[in-house]
C-alpha cells in the first residue's frame, strides 16, 4: 500500500497497518464543497479518494487525531452506513458489504 495511506491510518487512528493494508483499486472523485476549500491549495476544487481496507482480527483502541476527528466508535455495517454523511464513504462501505 502506498506510504501515504499507511501514514494517514496511523496518524488519524493510531492503528498500525503493517503490510496488511489492501488497495481496493478504486478511485472516487468529487467536488470540494465551499466550507472545506480552505484546507486545500488555492484554486483546488476537485478531490480524488483512493480506497483501502484493513481487516483487523479484533477491535483495536483508536487514538483519534484531534485535528482530524472528534469521536469514533465501532458499529455494525448497517448502523455505520446510516450514520455516514459522505456519499463516497457510503459507496466504500457498500463495496465492502458486497465483497464479503
């Protein structure tokens, strides 16, 4: 898996992927909405997500980056899907459900 994905997982959750992060070989593009544009370089209006997955044998302690997130919890797939606000996050979870 690309080093950036492994680094982001560690930085945002405290979870170490080792060599187990799997590239789902899928990209999802979307426009960056106005309120979020300040996080990007001037003039950037489009983002592309690269999807990865990591199967954990047990629940892990998640240590959130305070700059990135406010809270986390482990949920069953259906309940997690209902709580997602991002279209691309819902699509990624749908893909994971269909691949099971």
